[in-house]
């Protein structure tokens, strides 16, 4: 039994759930998301709740049961509240700005790095904090990871792009090694 999968998903007000075969469409105040559920999983919507159950007793279907419950829960949360990730830029001369849908990063390369926002994802830049927000948790997390990958924090001075609140383990430099 999947501990996660057997919990029903509460459907809040102003959220509409439509199930067409194996396709689940969730529409809310912030937008619309859809997900195709694997044929091993049965999805039902009744009494303002979404219920998932495995169709077979195969181990794989039990694993997918919890996965798709989490995906549908994140879809419901995304169309009502939305998701956001914050990244922090640290380093002298490092800066970020927005130009339309694009995020422009100037992080020590000879050219600025441009990252285009996919559909339903927005960028907001305030001083050295970049906020990536949207209704799809997967897209928001993926874009935040791509931004961090442009210039990950280095362990000696801590310069680079990191998640807000991320602690970077610092290494001692050459002076500390020779002094001992």
C-alpha cells in the first residue's frame, strides 16, 4: 500500500477537475494544467475529492500510485496558490535583469547569458534576488536549476548563483594548507 497514494486530494473552491479517460485537466484561478495518467492507475473525482487507486497488484503500479497522487496534488496547489523559487546572486559585478520574458545574467562571462521563460513562468529581479514563479512546480524547479547551473557557487569565495538560504561549504585556501 502506498501511504501517499491512498490519501484523497481535496479540491478547493474555484477549481474545476475534468477527467477524460487517462487525461486529467485541472483549471483554477491562476491557470490550467493537464497530466496524462498511466493506464495502471484509476482516477476518480467525487464529493470535491480526487481518489486514485491502482488497477493491478503489480509492484510498479503501486509505485506509480504515489507518484501520480503527488503530481495531481501539485497541480491543484499550482492553479490555486502557485509555486516560486528564489535564487541569490553573490559576487562583485554579478547582476541580473529582466527584458520582456528573458532573464539576463551578467556573472563574469564575456557576454550576458539570456534565459527565456517558458509558458506560465515569470521572472522577478530585486537587487541580488531572482524569483522564478509559475503554476507548474516541475517547470519552476527546472528553470531555477538551469539558472543556478549558469554559475554555481564556488567553494573558496562563495561567488555564484545559489538558492535563497542555501549554505555553501567553504574550503580553506592555499594559505591555510601551508601554514600548518
